[in-house]
């Protein structure tokens, strides 16, 4: 069982920045993908960014050039630096941990961007 604890959400004005953190505990897998998804009210959950255990990253087109995902494998942590935030980035952001046989989600952290 992997537990994911997110932090760093909040309220920010458009153009501002936030940094999300996710700490994973209980992981025994050396090969995995961690990342961030988000869900806005009335919309489906969507991919924001992922990073695998080798360091390869992937981003949604809507956040490319504004968001940066990084990880600290020694701490089993993943981070999402969000710059030049827009009101449409407002959502609950969920940390995600996936291996070939397991999938785990964090409880979510609210990000609200005011115009």
C-alpha cells in the first residue's frame, strides 16, 4: 500500500506561482510513474504532468512551458512548480503513483486562481 500526501495548494492571483509537493510512503517499487492530475468542477479528471523513475517527463499541452514536474527519488517525493497560473488552472490537484500492477491516488489539494 502506497500512501500519498499532497501539500502546497492555495489561492493565488492570475500570473502567480504555486508549488505542489507529494510525499509517497510505503512504496517498494523501483519502477514507477508519479504525476499530477486535476479535476475542475463539472469536468473529468485530466493529466497535468508525469515523471517516471528514470526521470522522463510528460506534460499536458495546456501547461507546457508554465509547469515543471520534478522528483526526489531519495525522498520518494514529486513536485509540481506552477508558474504563470491562469484562472482555468483552478481545480483539485491529485498526486498519482502507478506501477505495472498498482495505482494509488492522493486525497487532492485545491488550487484556486483568481482573475
